[in-house]
């Protein structure tokens, strides 16, 4: 029984390592993420804006997909739905990456 558990754990670890399920094991990726500076600002929603269009603009350098960024926008602003109105304000996060020589 113990041998089966050890074999299962070994293959699980191997599978996780191959497919990258263990965050932090890739030190190059960790260093790259550490070089990202996050900033927050408030923007006024303009006519025709949507969470998706705003996410497309501000998700650059964040390491998030547009869909993940929309979810983050909703969380940051306490929104339950994707509906926003022009004239209101929205807190957004934008990222800059520090280039290392």
C-alpha cells in the first residue's frame, strides 16, 4: 500500500512539473513576474466603453488574459455584472515591466 502511494506521488509530481502546475518552480518566470510594477488609477467611463474594451487596454504587461482582467476589474470595483455606465468612474490596474539589461 505504501509503495503504491509513493509511486502515485512520484507520477503526480512528475506530471505537475511537466505541465507547470507548481507555481514558483520556474525561477525565470518568478523573476519576470517580480519585475512587474502594478499601479492603480481611477478612470471616467466614456460612451461606448465596456469592461472588455477597458481590459484590452489596461491588461497589457499584467500577465493576465483579457478575461482574467475583466474578472479582476469586477472584483476591484465590486461589480456583479459586466454593465458599466458612461460618466461613472472605475478603478483600474495597469502594469509596467522593468527592463533588465
